[in-house]
């Protein structure tokens, strides 16, 4: 897909992987909208990188249909949805609470699915579209303290496979990208970005992977791509 003038929404676009991806796609000529829960921060980042801000919380299911239409109208169409927004809760089994599952799944699974549903109707009508789900290597292998977070990413991987099978006949490409550890604000209660580390991935590595997946000619697609740090 030639990115020039393509309309793309990136959830969780005010920091980390989402921000880096939005900046890269804007520089490639795409018209990009980004979402975030903090309107002030979102507006500032959008102005900085040349994106369109669409403020909402993906776990607020009641607004998702309207926000999808708002995005479609603001961009003048939609060619790709990048489901990047995600949160985590980390605890050993003995300390896991039901509330942790409810909080994480509301964003990483339920809200993501309902927002995607709202956009798929546009993709079906135009007989083309791209859905990129940003999962994690935690969708492939569990880890200590990962009961809640890894479960949400395993669920996302399953949904991705279901959508891929369901939507191919509509020329909708469904792609999953699995980063290993990336130095972002993820997991930080103060939402401050972590400094770069030579043995860990940066957001830009994942942004390049997303861009490359989108740029493949429409006759083919990458079902799943995992990105590891070379020497962690």
C-alpha cells in the first residue's frame, strides 16, 4: 500500500510506539489520527507531529461507535486501524484480583474488539482495509507475574486469527505485531517515557515494522511479525 494520502488511526498515539508510528507515517505522506485519554497531552503531541487528535478512552465502550465515525469524518475515510493502546497489571498468582482482569481486558480485549467492529463496516463497504494489532511476545509465551497481561495478549492473538480468517474475503488484511520489551512509558505509573537502553528495543523499531507491513503491496500481507532485541 502506498502510504501517500492514506487515512490511518492509531490508538494510544500520544506516546511510545503509537507516537513513533504516527510520526513515521505522517512523514511518509499519510493522514494520521491518534487517540489518547489525556486531551491536553494528545493535542500537544498531535500538533507536534502533524496528526489529528481524537480524544477518548478505549475502555469506554459507549463512545466507540461515535468516535469511529468522528475519525472517519475527520480523515475523510479510513484505510488502516492500528490497535496500539494497551495497559498491564502484573502480579503473582496468589495476588491476582478479578479487578485486574476487568481493567486490563476492558482496554486490551473488549474495547479493542468493539472499536475494530466499528471500523470494519467501513472496510467492508469499500472492500479493502488494514487492521494491525500490537500484541506482545507475551501473546506467545507466558511469564512469572504475567497472568493478567499475558492472558489479554493471548486473547488478542486468538481474535486476530479469527478476524484474519473472517475478513480476507473482503480484502481486509489483519496483521499482528509482537514486540519484545520496548523502552516506553508502559507500566510506569507516572506515564513518563523510560530512557533508551542499548539492549532493549526502542519505539522506532516497532514503528518501522508497522510501516513496512502496511507498505507491502495489497496482494499480500504479513500475518504475524515478532520483533526481538538482538542481544538482550
